[in-house]
C-alpha cells in the first residue's frame, strides 16, 4: 500500500473516532452543540496526531511535504464528514 494513503487512512480513522467520541461525551454531559464540538476536536486532535506520528524523522517514511499533505487531506475529509452529518442530524 502507498505510504501516503496508509498514513491518510490511519490519521483519518483515529482522528474521527476520538473526535466523535469526545463530541458525543460533551453533548451528553455538558450539553454542548455537537457540530461545533466535533469540528473543534478535529482541528486539535488531527494535527496533534500527525505531529506525534511524524516526530521521529529518521524512521518516518514520509517527507515533510507529504506529511503536511496527508494532514491537510485528512482534515478536509473529516470536515466534510462533520458537515454532512450536521446537515442530516440537524444539530
């Protein structure tokens, strides 16, 4: 599998599940709006995860530009998922 695609899938998967879980927890306990909480979690967890995965430059298979492209693509995918979900969930 292409390393760029692999990293995109990994970052998108983990960022989605942690952001969705955090947003659901905040909605249920603190009554915060779902869409805003999800998007703020995506915009903080995603870049942090990308930085943590690419911090060891000797063992990282991606160049810096590729890592930035992976993170940008992942953020676009997750924002689209959040926008579509907000439209159909109505929150």
